[in-house]
C-alpha cells in the first residue's frame, strides 16, 4: 500500500513518525561528516528539501534526540555501526532565517533578534544549571528585543560556549535559509545596512568561535564573499555546479521512477519528466523538483506547483529592470534556445542592476536556468574566462516565466488582451484605442530601473511588450525581434506556425522632432523602413504568400502611440 503523501512537512521527526512519503537522503549525514569541513554553505533552489535535510541533521546529531533510533532505522545511515553510535552525541543550535522577510532594516534586525531570543528561551535550563557566572547570567537575561547589536552579534558564540561547557562537547550549528534577509534587503533597498550586521554575526558565530564543532548553512544563493563572508576563510561553498552533495537535494530520476511505481503512475513518466526534470547539480543530471513531484503524487496531475510557492518577485524584478541585452537574451530563452554567457556563482546583489552576468548567476542559483555545459575559454595572450551555456530548466519554469510576464501587464490585462485580439483581426482602430490605454498604465512598470528617464521609456516598453507577445501568442506564432532580414533589422516579426495563416511585421519608431512634424510622419517612416529594408524576405522564403504578410508601424511620442497598417 502506498504511503500517504503529506504536503508541506519540513520536520523530519513528523515525516518519520507519520510514515508519510519520504525519499531517503540520510547518506547526506555520512558524506558531510566524512568531508570534515568546518563550515559548509550549500546553495540550492527553493523547495528542494533544504529545510527537511537540516531537520534530519538536527535529529541525528542533537543530544535532545539521543536514543531515538526509530527515526533512522531502516535508512541508509543506520547500516553503519559507526553512525549508529554517533547519533545524539552533540549539542545542536538549529535556526532558520526563512521568516525574515521585512520591508525595513529595523524590522529585519528585530526579526533576527527574535530568532536569537528563541535560542536562549529554549536553553533556559542553563540559568539553573550552576554553570554560569553572574556576569554570564546577566548577559543571558539581556538577550531581548532591546539588546544592542553587539550583544546580538555575539549571542550564538556565547550560547555555543554555554552549551559546550554543559555537555562537554563542541556545538554543531545549523542555519537554514541564511540568505533570505539579504534578498529582502536588496528588493526593499536596505542592502548596505544589513550587510555589516550579518557580517559581524557570521564572523563571531562561524569564524572566531572555538566552541564550534561544525556548521552548515543553506540558502538559495551564494552571496559574495566580499559582502558578508569576508572574514570566513574556513568556509566550504557548495553551489549547483559543485560535485559535493549533488544528489542529496532534489530527487534523482531513479527515485522518481520508483515513486511513480509506488503510486500506480508509472505510465506518466514522460509527462513528469517534461514538466519537472532538468535540474543539474555537479555531475548529476536529471534531478527533479521535489516539491512538484510530491504535489504530483498527491494530485495526480501536472501543474506549476513550484511556481505557485513564491511570488518570484526577485526574478521578475531583475528581468523587468534588465537592460536591452538582458531582455533580448530572455526572449531567446523563452523561444526554447540557449544563451552563452560568463558566470560568477558569487551573487553580488549590488551589481544585479548593473551586471548582466550577475542576473544569470541569480537565475541559475534559483533554479530557473540550468547549465547545459560549461568550459574554459583561454588564449595564449592571457585572456581567461569561464563560459556557460544556459537554458530554461523545464516546462514548469517556462510556465513560471510566462506568468511573470503576464504579471507585468496585470494593470492593463483587459486592454492588453483586447489589443492582442485586435492585432490578430487586423483592426487598427481598436489596436490604437487599446494600446494607448495599455501604455498609459504600464509605461512606468518598465521604467523602474535605478536611472529611469523619459528617453528610456519606449525602449523599456518595447522589450516588455515583445515578451508579452511571445507569451500570449506562443502557440500560434514564432515571435522574433531585432534579427537580420533582407537589407536591415526589423523590430518584431510574428511568423505563423501554420504558414497558411497571416504573418506580421511590427516596426517601432520614436517621434523625432528634428525630422518629423507630427506622429503620422513617424509611423509613415516606420512603414517605409519595412519596405525599403525588405523585412518580408524571411517570411517569403518560409513559404508565406505576400498577401498574408501584414505590416504595422508603431510610433511613440511620450506615452502616446499611433499604429498604422498596410
């Protein structure tokens, strides 16, 4: 009989005691312990079993769970007598920053304070143990929301001291979702303020802590060493391209096949692979998204389960605010093609609005993109760089990004959908009416970079508009932009997947007061350019008859748009 599929359980003890669906990842315990690394940072996408694995590590090592053999009997780690004897032997501090999602630095700091307070409340027994000196007791009692930043940043160091003296054993520290405060700080504009606080906390906890046996941090990204890890030279960083722990987060294909068989879904392997496979960690390919697999086993139907667990606000923000090259590369990815770029897996949040490579690094770390291959490009003249070929991870991610793009047009969704319908029906009067209403509402959506300007608005709007066309018309049209054709470059071509249907060429131009008197002149020049540059060449070569090729000029003046067609 198949086990019950429990959705959302992140506590290892609960999963084991209720005997809900679980894939054995206890070999992580052995691999981590035998690697002998002092402090390990493991970066994996959200909903990839990080919290459950950290809970597993806590239950295995913590003295509070000594003698709880039933939690591990029958699993991989329990086969080895050495590890059966190791279970329950260490004091463990297990905290999570997953809930630190605040709008201001002051709120974020208080949220972290409360997490530290919980650690002290949990260990109140130390006050009555006779272990602490009077000064230490006063420090202990001072851990509150009113404490100084200095007291807060050394609090885990001090607790490590107290616990190691009490148990006569050094402490293991587990920090889950370490980078959540940093991501929120970037999105909400207080990055610089939180960096110094987190750096001081991490330094006293993980670097200058003689009471620390070992530690693990998990998160989505590898935040740059220069920002918060500058003092940690004892840090082992494990990213999505690292070999260590490659199959310990996420489900392997063999594990998924076995799970589908257990629930009588073996005939749906191809469907599941298309939607949820595609992640690659180190040399392990065909890693599946565990959150989506668990939901699929429960609901027995495909859906973007992973996409629906988060607002995807950071990914949407960096793409929407990205430069022209970023948006063009994103168009390539949405078409199902790959891009080649340099990549530094250290995420420098301050560069996300300046450095295109930093954006791709974030999207790889977050699981939206996968590394198809990577190689070193070096020359005899001293140039050296790491190149990566990237593509969308799977169909679920494609659906996720389509929803992100649709979200950009949410303020004008009715008018935008009506514009698409008018475009397909060659109704230029309706196109003008709807498009001007759309532009009034969403120009500002695409003019939100760090240095917005009136001049940048048409370009930002144009690229967002192209992505919108790609998403809404993907079943009917292959949408291309800024590509060579004939004697020049067009802005957008909509090539029908059925060559018997209508094709469209859209040329965008901004009103130039030095050359044009009225907006009608601009739109005439756009149509003239389509003809003179012979933009229809590619469509004609594809077998589309001339009569089925429609040309539209789009003229911009501020937020006013004029569209004419031929």
